[in-house]
């Protein structure tokens, strides 16, 4: 009983002290030695710090972006992750190298005009199968697609995510109705491991904070190593062996920023199309699979 009485007295004293303690003023600086208050990790990445052909990010901008995310209680330990990358100097150098590969991208399409192929919905397998069977109409001559209630070009329509299912299905099988023994099925897509430094963007900007969010959310790529995840990105490979990212720019960027120029990524490599046709064809394909454009 004496122990129970002592516990109750201590509890009452604790409650009184808590009620009497003044609430901290808004914006007040914590006393020296107090534990740092962590923010809440966002479920979706922010897109506030663009990397473009002419962004010329400073060391301060790069490190401040990292510190802002590190203060938001990310799933990966920020200090360990930064050490795995090689420290601040390596982080900054990797970002600047990535920025260098954006040279010439100022005339590329904005992100909202890029393909949206969703591996979570099985789009990768579906796209590969349709290409193999010649179902997608990606080579001349092009079959006509019946008009619907809004403007929709016959070749690679926009807005198919808003069309009805029969219209979407007609587009996804249009290659079978072009009345020609064309080579639609000569366009191939298959998994491959490619170097980040020999890969280039097809959109005009990516975002540093989204790349860093990927690193602190999923973990870094080891220096010179293979990025985590299966071949869910899509890149078109030109005859000179260069790779141009069509879908998955921020995973490419995150692999470079954490693993350096020697890192590799798992992708689906597309062969047999030029870059503008590939962008338009895959954008229309993604829309026909009910994927709206991303801003």
C-alpha cells in the first residue's frame, strides 16, 4: 500500500508540473542540448529544385536540398546514406555530373508530355507482348482510328485516358488493321543493364529533391553498382549505343546521384524507333491503359 500511495503522489506531482509549464512560443529556438525535432516524411516526393541544361546548381543548393529531406525523418538513415555515397563532396560531384548529361535537353518535351507506363499495372508485360505481336501501330502505313467526341489524331492520339474502353482497345490493336505487311513487330523491347553515364534524358527537366527522395526512401545505389529494382524503366537505344530515358527519369537520376557515373540501372530497352516517335507512341499507349499524364 505504501508503494501504491507513493506512486499516486508522484503522479499527481507530475500532472501539476505539466499543467504549470508554459507552452513554447511559436518559432522558439530549443535550448542547447535538446533533441532535434524531426519532420514528417512525405509519402510523395516534392518537385521544387529542377535540374536542367542550364540550372548550374551550387554546392549550397545541393546540400540544402539534402538537409531539408534529411530533417524529415526519412526511412533511410541520412548520415549513413550520405557516408555510403562518399560524403558531401561525392554527393555534389555526382549531381554536377548528372547535370552535365542534361546538356542539350532544353528543347525536350516537358514532363507532362512524356509517356506514363505503369509497371504496377502490368504495363511493361502488356507493352512487350503487343509489340511482339505487331498489335501497336508504330510503323508506316498507319491505320485509321475512328473519331470520337473530341480531337484525336489518327497516328498517336492524345487524351485516350478519357476515351471509352472500345476506343482504347481499337488503338491498342490498330497495328493489326493497317492493311500492310509492315514491320510493326520489328520494334523490340527487352530487359538490359545500362550505364547511367551513357544515358540521356528525353524530357527537359528532372527534380533534385525527387531524386534524393528516392534515395532516402528506398536506399542508395552502391558506388559503381546496380540500382535496386527490376527493369521497370524504359529507354530507347540508338544505333550508336546511346540510351535515352523515356520513362523513369528520377530513378535514373537517383542511381547516378548515389552510385556515381559508374552505376548501372535495370531498364527495358526499346529498339527500332526514333526518339520522337517513341515518345508519342508510348504516351498514347499509356493513355490507352488509363494512365493520365504526370506534371
